[in-house]
C-alpha cells in the first residue's frame, strides 16, 4: 500500500556537506532547510522498489484504511504486547503534504543537491550488495 502525501527528501551526504560548509562560513544566526526534492510517497516508494528490483505497491491506502489501521495496531499492541507500527500521528502524517523550500540556502551558499533518484540508486546498490 502507498499514500500520495508529499514530503521532502535529501541525500545524507548533501546534509553533511551543507553543515560543514555553513560551519566553515561567516554565515551565522540563520536557519536553513536542506531538501533536494519534494516527492509524493508513491513516487518515492516506486523509485526505491525499482532500484532494488522489487514490486512497487499498487493499492492506495485511503484515510479510512489508515484510520482502521492505527486503531487495529493499537489493539494488537495491547493484546500481544507488541510495539506500535502505525500510530494515529503517523496515519495523519501519511495523508498530509509537506512541501519544503530551500532557495534561501541555495542563494546564500550556491550549494547544489544530488537528485533523489541518484541517491536511491547508490543506496540500493549498497543494499543489494549487502544482501548477496
């Protein structure tokens, strides 16, 4: 199952490079958002599935389904003593678009970000090598 909510993604190497750049610069007392791209969860999951050679989910998780899901998960955790997997908060987040914008950082520093598709491909390569 997938959701269509939108979120921001960035490669960890880009985050570290940005932090190091900012620590070594004269920039102070500023706040920045580091994001390479805003993608829907569906698009992100499809990209990951494709990169690792897995089948992407075909069914959308509706708001009703997520509502039943977090309630069932709560009951399962109480009856079986298992850790929660889908909380009410997570179910809400999975339905909400959160668009991030990084033009301030780009304009002040000139930093460029690696495309998310490239980050996924590189990570998938490490994952599949580790699984072999």
